[in-house]
C-alpha cells in the first residue's frame, strides 16, 4: 500500500512516533483503516496487536496488515487460547430448557411480588430468565463480583421498593449459584463464549505486544477496556468516533477517554460528497461535538426525497425492518436482510406473537411475561412508544403468519435488489443510495406539553444512519429533526 497521507493522517503518524499513547477521533468514512496501515508500516518489526470486533473483521484486518508486525485477533480468540479450551466441549452443547435450569438452581415455586405489583407472581420460567440475564450482565462487565444492581427488571413490571429489593436479593443469589456451576469445567449449565472472556479478564492477563491498536473504542467491550488499561509498557493506538457510540444498551462503553495520550482527528470523508457531509454535520452539531466532516473533493452527492428505489433502507428497529420487508415485497422487490442473525431475530419475534395468539405463552425473552396476545395489545395501548407497540401494529395489520412468510421469503443480500437493515447492523457498511425509514421516532411531549429533546444515543444512531450513503441520501424519515436546534438530552 502506497499513498500520500492527508495532513490529518500525517499528524496521527507523527503522534504515534512520539512513543506515547495515541487517540484518533475518526469521523464516518474518514480513512481510519488506511491511517492504521500507515502506522503499522512505519515500523514493521514492532510486535503489535489489532483488536477486532469479530472474526470477519480480524480476517480482513490481517490481510490489510500483511507484511507488518501486526497480528489481528478478536478478544474472544485471545481469551479462548488463554483459559477457554477446557470449556470447549460445552460451547456447542444442546440448548437447555428453562425447566432443566430451574432444577439445577432449585427454583420450584412462583415468586410472590406482593399485592402492589403490576403482576403478582413471577413464574419459575421468568425467574430463570432473569437469573441468566444477570449472569450475562456480570460476564459482560469489568466488575470483580456479581452484584444486585446487575439484574434488569422487565420494562413492563412495576414494583414497590421493598418488593424490588427482595426480588434482587433472590435473583442475585440464584445468579451466583449459576456462575459457580457454569464455571466448573464439569458444570452442567450452558457455557457461553462471554464466560471464558470474563474468566480471562479476572485472571489479570498480560498481552505480549509492543503496540495495541484498539478500534471502535467508542463502543468498547468493558472487559477488553479493563484488560488493555492494565497493560504495562505497551503503546496504544485507540481509534473511534464518540458520535457513533450506539451500543450502550448492551453494556458497551465509550473508552475514547479511558487511556490518555495525544489526540488527533480525521475529518476528511472518502465515502461521500459535501451534501451528505452537511447532513452528518447537522447531527454532530446537535450532539455538541467539535467534529465536523468535509466531503470528498469532487464527489457528487445529494440529499433529497427520491422516487427511485433505494439500494438500502435503514430502520430504527427490528419491527421497522419487518414493515419495510413487507412493503418492499408487496412492490415485487427481491429483498435481503442485513446481519448474520437479524432475520432469525425477526422471525423469532413474529413466531412469539403467533405462539401467544395460538396457545397463550412464549419463551421469547421480550414477551414471555405475557399470558396472551390480548395482554400484549393491552400493554401496547398504555405506552405506544415501545417496540412492543410497534410489533402489535404490524401483527394486527399484516398477521403474524404473513410476517413469518415474508421473512422466510427473503434472499441473501448479495442476491437482493434491495437490502433492509437496522441502523445498528448498518454501522460499518455503505451503499450507493440509502433511504432512512420513518420509524426513527420524534420525541414526544412532557407532562406540561413541552417538546422533549432528542435522546443522545438516538441522535448518534441517526448520524450513523445518514453516513451510510455514498452518493444519494433520502433522509425524509428524519425530517422532523430539523426543528431541533438546542442540542440533545443526556
């Protein structure tokens, strides 16, 4: 690879050459990978590690860093090689039903939440799910101990303070017993990849590298952040964009400020022209970021509502994606769903709705607290801003059976005329012509009738969405945002 670096890329290289830590704030499409290649080739004999988010990224990065001293690995591969191999035979074990887990944990009775709760009893099935989720939350955290605050209450459950305290203590006790069982090599409960990652972090590992490249640091795994922070005598090149931090809901943290070092910026986009850069800068201004993007010189781009069929439609939610699939198929378009597991997630959600309609129960974690589809409908009417309400609208309009058939009829994206993707899955991807769907909802009013501000992470997600377009962007699904000029909520 030979190219003339931009002034910003040269500044990053100069900062790296000081030997201290380097933090690169890289806007969407601004050539962060080529900048890291530039750094890697500056001293190809240095032993370095590029920390990749998944295996596909690691494989691609290894190709790009060929001829340098950089090895690209996922966090999980590092942990598996260090502590995970003894648990290997259990990773592919058959799914364990909730009632079998309940037997191991000794959960036999319903849990009484008291008369003031929105639901009097929690069934053993729900208790097992809460326990598993609490263990998973601990496994994703950098904490040394599993604590009561790691349990997440179901969003449709309201409790008195004393009942919540009682429930948290009970679930935490079960979760600690679960963790003790699952981390025995011969344990009987299902073992997950995140569990050996957690065991690795608790072992206080030392990484044999002179340089660690930590990419996508704005959505960092807390465990990897803790491991990297603990390294001694290792130079760090931390790369990310705080304005693209969109995974806090699953435990990710913004580690851009966690390590210190010389800070530089990459603002020149190599993906799109100035019209799309201006749309991105609108969201950056709302986010009160000092980053502003410049479009690629000479690149044509446009932002307007087009009647042409977009190459990709980006949605806020799974349910929004389901609706777009249905509508595109109705027009005769051959549709693919982006994301290795996304179609499966959507299918499972629709199947859960069908199960509730037909037999009054489901094992889906988002809906298993309901005893009928009518209960789901009633809940959706109390809060029409939830994804459950959106699911009800789609199922009532199209039927669960039709939704399932539509998802089954989707083709691989490489065979599709149009790709439907949630904005979360779309991060890191790009298309020639993108339309933003209309399920990016405008904030509502407060109890006094005043307009609520945009939630910060929602603004970040919108910024990610509009920067996926290379040539043409139809951002009409976000037209409502133009009234906002006073920043965002925390």
